[in-house]
C-alpha cells in the first residue's frame, strides 16, 4: 500500500485538475455560462493611448486557452525576462523585482506559455507529495501510520485542494517552482538533511523575493528556540548561521545574475519594489484591493488568522521565557517521544507562522492598505499548507492548547464573517464561502457525524473547482485579479 501512495496522490490531483478543465470547457457553452453569469466573470481589456488601461466586465462565455492570452500581468514580465534576462535594452529597471530562477527555467525548457502552465501544476504536485513525505510520522500530524490512500490522509489532501487560490498553479507564475523548492527545504529540515534544506531554501530565494521575510523569521525562530530549549549562545549563533546561509546565498546569486546581465547596483532588486508602488508607509484602514475576487479571499483570511497568529507567537515567547525546556522534557509531553524530530517540527511551525505574519506586516507597511495579491502570497506556499496539516493533526490528539486555539480562531472567523458581510451578501460570496468552508474543515477535522464531513468536503471541492475555472478565465481575459 505504501508503494502506491504517490500514485494515489497523483491520481487525486490529476482528477481535480481534470475536473477544473471540464468545468472550464462547460463554461464555454453560452447556455451554461448565462446560467451562472452572476458569479462567473469574463473581462475585456481596453487600452487607450491617452488614458490608463480599462478592464470591463462582459456578459460573454469564457475565453479560449491560447498562448497569447496566457501572457497577462506578471506572466508577461517573466516571459520577457526569460527571453532577455535583465538587459536594459529590453527591460526596464523595475523588472529586477522579479527573481530569475523561474524565467531561467522557462528559458531552459523552451516551453510555450501553455506548456509552462502544465509544468507549473506538475511542480506543485511534486512539492505537495514532498511536503506530505516530510510530514509523515511527525508528532500530532497524524500523517505517519496512515498513507495518502488511507481515510485520514485522503481527507487531508482533499481539504488542501479546497484552498481558494490554487489557480495560481495553472498560470505562468513562479508559485509552482517556489512551492517545490521550499517543500524540498522543509523536507531537509524535518528529516535533518542539511544539504537538502540548503538547496531548497537557496533555490526558493532565487524564485521569489522572500529573502527579507525569511531572514527576519529565522532570527526570531532561532532566538525562540534557544530560549525554549535553553541552548548556549554559541549553539544559537551556529544554528542561525546554518539557517541564514541558503537565504543569503540565494539572494547573492540573484544579485550576481541581475548585475551581470543588466548592470546597475547590487541593491537594484530592493529599489525596484518602489517601481511597483511599494514604499514604506503607515498602515491605512479600511483595507482595499484591486479585485473583488482577491478581496473576497484575502479579507476573511486576514481577519480570521492574523491576530490569532500574532497571539500564538506571543504565547510561545512567554512559554520560552518561563522555561519551555522543562515542560518539553516531561514524560507526558508529546515532545518527549522524539526530541530531535519534535524540535524540528516546532521550528517549522514557528517559521511558517512567522512567514504568514511577515507577509501581512510587509504589505501593511508598504502598500498603503491595499492588500492586492495577498490571497496567493499567504496561502499558496508550503508554509501555509504545513500549518493546515499540522493544526488539523494536533486537533486529532488530546492537545488542549490546540483545542483552545481552535475556538480562538472560530471566534475570529465569526468576526470576519461580520466584517465581510457585504461580500457575503452582495455578489462576492463564492470566495468568502470557500475560504470559510476550508477553515471549517481544518478546524473541525473531521466534522461530526461523518456524513456531514463528507457533504461539506464535497461542497467545498465542487465550489473550488468552479471558482478555479472562473479565476483562470479571469486571467485569460486580463481581469483585475492577479498581479
């Protein structure tokens, strides 16, 4: 059965992908499209010489899948970089905000935009399998004794396929490669294979501008670890150096590629962020977004998870200051079963929460309250997937702390529903509903009775299949959903 585990997981992901493709094909039919046009959107882009680009919603069936229609938004920038790297004759300085590993992969493979879409989904599936393998047998995850083909892990995989922005793995963006690289790094970290961790995180930092967040996250995580387990300063500094090395190496390679191919300063990649409207500023309220679809996912996530994540970090800091090592070594502590593995799991948990919080804080202080793109930046990473698996697994065992945090998150989910009530009742329902269903499936794993769990899971899957097909069409038509 264990030998068939990857095949079962691949089959599930392939079936889900085929369901999205079938739904997308059905929505090309005018009769089907007009039956659901209240929630299915098609856009038309109008470019004017003397005014900004205008994107209008159209009441027409879905767009065909064509190579030129796949080169919208960041995909067009990645394609240009893959053709010319950072040559100033072809690209403007702002393109240095895009890191080179994904364009280089595109250039190396020579694939068409459609081919890159297929490759991206395969990279995502490979990263998902690697993440499940990394989590196998960890304390509280519940992924060890039961293979993917078993009931618990099968449900876990299906729940992850209910995440409401998986469409990002269907388009020519860098998320698929980033997911695989960071999953490889987490596998190396959890399985204590440093070279895999180094390669994974170095390649991940060459794919996306995540180095600044990871640098701060590793510092905080290693300091908390030293306080919790009472390690020496020398050991903490050594651990910090090992963890920061791949991040620094990845950014250094990015700088070398950008300078050698395009000239300029080694710090141009940081300055380039201002070319895209990102600059230090005080947070602004209320939050805004360029797209209805993005807001319907981002806002419920922020209102539900951000403050509990901050609260959990504060609790971990207090526990570490009070002497967490003594509690971890008690016979009744889950950490006592496998000290080194449990410690690695705790580090990944802290790092993942910090990555989530770091992305939100960076957006708050650089985007003037506009939370565009946060739906994909927060959820479509191995860090968020790990937290979903980890928390769901912790709730399956007698973990009082996990159950307390469940009700804290539920309280914030109710608050989010109140704050997002306009989206829930005024045409933006689908993104909100899928987000809340996903959170419910994680928080109450599994729902009781079993029939209710299966019904809710089936509804969430079907809605997310339709939602993914709809977002893919929004991308094809150049809608204000992606950046």
